[in-house]
C-alpha cells in the first residue's frame, strides 16, 4: 500500500516523515532489491539503491526522482521517475552489465514541501545544502521538523551523512512526467529539458479587524479577505503580463464565520519564472500592489518567505545524452522544453550537472488525481532512459563539477 487517500478529492498523499513515507520506502526498497540494487535508507529518509560499478572506487551516476506527493496527488509525479531508474538498473543487472561508474538510484523523500512548506528537503540533504535553520519548521499540527525526524527514527545530528561529495559524482539524470501539455500538443512521447524555472514561495497575511457583518458600515470596515483577494487577482495579471507564473493556491479567512467580517486572511503565493531576475521583479510588483491594497483598506500586510530555488540550466553533455537516448526511440528531432515544475534536479544542481527526460502526460494534468500517462510512452521512455545512461558511459569523463 503506497498511499493514503485524502478525503478532499480522493487523490494520493505521501508526505515527509509520515507512516506512508516509511511504508513507501520499504516497498520501493523491496523493488530495488528485486532489480539487483542494494537498498538502503539515508540519513535524511531518502530511499536509495546502489548498483556497483566495474571497480570499487568508481564514481557514481545518480538516477531518480521523488517518492512524496502533494495532497490529492495522481499516481505518476515523482514515483514514475524513481521506478524507471530502478527498471533501467534492472535491465543492466539482468544482462550482468557493470559500468565504469556505480549507480545510486534515489527515491527522494521530500520534493513537494507538502508537510513543512520548504521544498526539496531530501535532495538538499544529498546535495549537502541542508540548512540548520530548517529544524524549527512546523507542520500544520505544530510538529517541528526536528521532532518528526526523531519520530521517524532518524538522527538530526547525522543528516550530513546523506550528502555526497561532488568529486565522486558523474551527474544526475531524472525522468519525470511533463506536467504540462506541450509534448501532447507536439504529438511527441518524450522531450529533453533545457532547464528548470526558479521558484519562490511565500505565506502572506492581511490583518484587519473582525466585526459584525451587518452592523459595521463599509466605510469603517477593515476586511482582510478582500485585501487578500485583490492581491490574488493581481498576481495573475502581473505574472502573466511579465511572462512569469504566479499562483495563490490556498487562502484562509479568520475567524471564518458567515456573519463576521474577516479580520485576518492568510494566503500562499507560488511564483516562478525562467530567470531569477524576472521572478524577483514580478515579486516586487506584487508586493507593491499588496501594500497599496493594504493601505487603501487600512490593513497590515505581512510577508513570510518559505522557499526560494534558483533557476537552473541542464548540463550540456548530459542533456545531449538524454537527447541521444530519445533519438534511439525513433524521434529524430527531440523537443526541448523548459520545466515550469520544480524537480529534485534543482537541488542536485548544487552537487553536479543534471539532465532530464520528460514524458508526455494526458492533457498536461498533474498535481491532480487524474494524472495519466500512456503505457507505450513509458515503454519508450524506459528505452530512452537506458540509452541515455549508456550514452553517459560513452561520455564518461564528465566531471561532477560545473
Ligand atoms: C513541484 O512539483 C512543483 O511544485 O513544481
Ligand atoms: Mn509535484
Ligand atoms: Mn515531481
């Protein structure tokens, strides 16, 4: 059993350091062992599997994706890429083929940030960029990351042991569903990623004054929800006009009663763009608009930035290996796409070069229970991913460093 189902929309939810996380690691570990990998869980709760290279001191090629999900998730985001990595190693193992590098398959434990708001925790641990300030992050129940770590059976003092040394790493390859419609629109099963948009995530709050929904005249109201709603509408316009993407995914009014003017409104903002400069410029525009709305409505506007990930570009030689892999499946002109979704590769980019293979998903639907892929596309993707790994062997000599 790899999932619990959320009451809200009956999708899947597996979040960091939960019983579902533990069960998933266990099951994926069994699949790794069946494929010929040596399974183990690292000091940050990532599920890993090692396939030795031709020599004991061979460097390591990383393959994988994440095992956690958003709430109400579908069946493919993240886990498909991890299973594909296992399957590719399974093919090598079945042939008894060893490469000049070892392979470390990674099932990252927290890419989505569902539980603690800060994303990419698992891959940051592997990249050696874990930040000690994260221990105080709390989930909605108030449980700190530190306490959840201990309850899961992990030792906060040892999280550094999950990190790899860049000198030992050849690179990182990740397969993932596209989470957008471009491959489908181009009538292609597979694509090669050029880079990943930079993202920032905020918890924003408007503070006004609660009051009687009938008695308080409009001129005296300090309605926090209306201020937040104005910002949410402005986010769409400002981001769209600038060529960025902004989403208010959650909004909560307090005290949350039908006959009470909202005295407080909390809302999230997810902001992405191809370059960090563009993303940051749009944030300044949004902030200016929010301050203006707050002033007009006599509200206070509070900003809590939860997450920031810089835009990254793929390593040219690894991306060429992925492109060559796609060509082996009969596509002579692979489509190149910029990823608007975040991926573990963004964090791993601090450790080594990365490249990604995208797989067509139905109507671009993702972060939704109706996420879907075609079995024949996945079959092609497996062939392409295996070919990319073998191509990386030809190009062995790639360094881990940028
Ligand atoms: C991860 O799926 C993201 O939010 O981009
Ligand atoms: Mn996702
Ligand atoms: Mn994902």
